[in-house]
């Protein structure tokens, strides 16, 4: 089986097992976290770093990280690509987001990402039986499935809607060009703003908030996870009623303390003795010449 075919089969299986159908996937971070239990984070990273997958071989814990970017479609394909590495257990071959070398594992992860994001059946449901498609159709596919024009062009070619020459031509287009030309630039700007924000793993953040409510974790820890100021966080949480629980300590209430029976007679005696000593002249006589 070719790497392309392996990626296609695995993507279809992932959708089937997790009851995702063939429709576009929405928030891909949430899809991955809810379907697999894998922690996903959007991080600050260098311009040439897109994504990475890490696995603790002792505990089996898996973490996927992707870079903040103004290119939301690339971020989604990176997430799907890294998920492919996880499912194929490409721990040794996964290359922390450097896609310059197209070895079989990378080609397979690319294929998985493409078929996961835009399954052929979903594409046919969307386009129907059109005998020919134009750039407006390409724009619709990009907008609906939230994929890049190159991925959309490849999917349209594989589904038999366009030929090789058209595919190559459309792969040079950008999402911004299509959004501006076909009237969904406002939506694209919202997507760009969302993909350019840090995002902590949901399970980690939920545990941190639970700790804050229980009074065992400071608000600053949550603010650091989210990359916002503690003032902003406190205002946000207080507006929705998320505050540390009031936990009065019973023994700290002075009304609950027992009466103390203290005998101060010995102390009074010592103080009286000290007063008597102060009244005596203890200065030794000196010889005066």
C-alpha cells in the first residue's frame, strides 16, 4: 500500500471511529483533544517552525504543539499532519515541523491531513455533479473546509473535477486572494486572529481552574498558561462567577476557643521580687584618696 493510500484509509477510519461523518471539521484543536485525549497547545515559535509531536515513552503521554500563525489554513493542516504522525506512531521519524524532506512518513502524514480535512465524499456532497468548476468553486471549497488552496486543488484533482494543469495553476493562489475576491475577507480575518493566539491544552487549563476554585493554585498560574494578564483573567472569571471557594477555618474563630485557666501567681511573685531589689543600694563603697 502506498503512503498516499495509507493516509487516506487512516483518515477515513479516524472519522468513522469518532463519528465525524464527512462534513467539515470545525475547531480542529477541540476535535483532536476530545477524540483522542491528546493535549494540544498553540505556542510561540520561530518563523520556520510549524508543529511538533512529543511522547513520553515511560508514561505514554502525547503532546502536540503548533505555532501561532497568521495563516489559519496552514495551522489546521499542521495539526492534522501531526495527528497523522501520532496515529502511525512515527515517533522517530516525525520532524518537528520541518517539512523540507519528504520521506514516506511525511508523505503519509500529508495524505492523512488532506483526506481528514477534506474527505472525497464530503467534497462530492458539496460540489455535486458539476461537469466543470471554476475559481469560485475553489474558493468555496477553501472556505467551507478551511483548507489552503493547494490542498483544495489536490483534492479537486483527485476527485476528477479538474485536470493537472488547472491543479498546478490553482496551487499558486493564496487564501487571502480568494477571500478578498469572493467576499469572505471578514471571515478570514477572524480566522487569522484566532490562529495567531496562544492556546493552552484544555485539560491542563481545566485542572488549573479547578485548583484555583479550591484555593490551592494562584490566578497568576492560569494567566501564565493563557498568556494574558492576571487582571484580565480575574475580571473574566469573576464575570462568570468563577471565584475561589470560601473555606472558613473553624478553629480560627476566637469564639470557638475554650476558656483558658492560667495561674499567674508565680509571675506576680517574680515581678514583686524584682521591685524589692530595685529599692536597695547595691553600690560598693570606694576608697577616696
